[in-house]
């Protein structure tokens, strides 16, 4: 059985594992911005040794999240934070939905974004865009028109 990411994500929502993850793009336009880190953050002493790698992502999380387009193309992770070409048809650009998801879902003393509503709204938009890019056969494209 070939399982698609779209099926897994939508199944998790349907099963109640991710309540309120899907919103209507029309009603979600004008998403709130994610606040920057508090002064003095991140404090690397609060990170466990195995979590030190998250500090760099924490620093860029708010600006990267705020670059998610909330008009057209809704949910596109703009700003050139990840892959090139940084175009709405390139599914690789959307891969940081994993990063946003991690910070939303993991409570840590150093993570002010745990269960943050602004982060969830923009993550939801980014996931919607990401899922819209999946080809019928389950593959993802970096090229215009969905070519592999």
C-alpha cells in the first residue's frame, strides 16, 4: 500500500489528533504575525545537550513564519528560507512545515512558541499549500506544472 503525506496529514486531522488544523483560506487571510523572541533569548543554557541544534531554528522561526503568504498564493513559504527556486510551485520550499510543527507541538522552557495560535494559523496555511502541490501519484515537484 502506498501511503501519501496528504492522507497521513488529513487523517490525523480527521482523527482529532490535530484539532482545528484546517481553516478556510478565505477566512484566514490577514493571519496574525508571530512575535519575535523575548529579549535575551535564546538562552542556550536552557537547552539540553541534544537540543542545542534547535537554537538556530528558534532564532529564525518568527521571521520565517511571518514570510508565509496569507493572500495569494495562500500558504506559500516565501522569503527564500530553504530551497531554490523559491517559487510557489516548488514543494521543497514548503519542507519547513516540519520545523514549524516541531516548535508548535513541543513544550520546552526555552520554546515560547509552544501551542502559539499565530504559529498554528500560519502553519495551517503552509500545510494547505504544501498539500496542494502533491501530484496524484504522491510525488512532489520542484518544477512548474508538477513535472518531476
